[in-house]
C-alpha cells in the first residue's frame, strides 16, 4: 500500500496563536484592569445610592417644612383665596417670588458695569528753577575769592550757581589776562578743586564780556583753558 505523504515540518502554513500563547505582561495588565473595574463598580453604585438618599431626605425635609408653614401663609391671604387657591399653585407662586427676589438681589449687588475711563497722561512739567539763596551765593563767592585774591585782588567779580544742574560759573575781571599761563593754570585748577569740595560737578570761568575762559575737563583733573590773551575789541 502506498502511504500518504507526511506533513513537512517546514510547512509554510502556521496554526493560529492560542490565547495561552499571549505574552504574560499583557495577561497581567488585562487581569489588573478587570479587577479594578470589578472593585470600582460597587463603590460607584454605593456612592450614587448615598447621594440619592441624601437628596431625597433633603427634599422630604423641605416638603415637610413647607407644608408646616403653608397654613400660616394661607391664613394671611384674602378670605376668598384661602379656600380657592390650591396648594400646588400657591407653592408655584411662592417659588417664583423667591427666584425673583434672589435675581433682583444679585443684580443690585453687582451694580451697573462702569465703563473704563481713559486716562490721559499729562505732559511732564519742567522742574521749576529755584531762586538761589543770596547768602549761600555770597558764601560761595567768599570761599572762591580766597583763592583768586592770592593772585590778584579784585580778580573775582561774581559767582553764578545752578544747583539743579550742579554747575558753577565764576566771572573774572580782565586782570585774568595779566597773569602768566602758569598762574592761569594754577588759579583755574585751584578753583576746580574748591568747586568739587562744594559739590559742584561743572565749573566755568567767564570774563566780564561773556567769553569762556576755561571749563572743567571731561576726563582728567586739570582745567581746559581757552583764552589766555584778551581778544581784540570789536570795532
């Protein structure tokens, strides 16, 4: 007899995967999820029952309280309405009146919404120039004159101080031009040191005709001298 051919072990047809061949991790996750759902369902049911019971008790308490005061309220109505107005209609009217009162109270408490008022920025006003104290100006002039008098008497004519800008202007006579360049430098630097002790950041030396003789340096410690020789008089 001819034997039927046995199936080859390398056959391309594969049997379907059985549930037992699933990975163990997936099986554990599915089991945990099933147990969690089974544990939560009774809790949710009990919670719903508790909420329902509490709600019903609250409604029953309100109903009993309303039925207790209903005869007293009905007694205040006009005599025809005391017998003709049914309980359900009286209760509806009372609830509507209560809702109306709550709504009006909320509206009155909130008040009308105020529209925002645009705020316009006012232009900045310049700081007013304060009138210097004459006594303070005289004190400054006396201290600076102590330095200028060591070179020539009457060399310093007046002093102008701008305290807001921390600037000091010293007006010198034409005797400035009679000093040697070395003396001019020494005088200017001496006035600069004294002005710093008086808390002035800027110093200008001006002659009596308004010419700028010298000013404080931006960098350094020595005054910058512009005029050493008197300019010729205008024709």
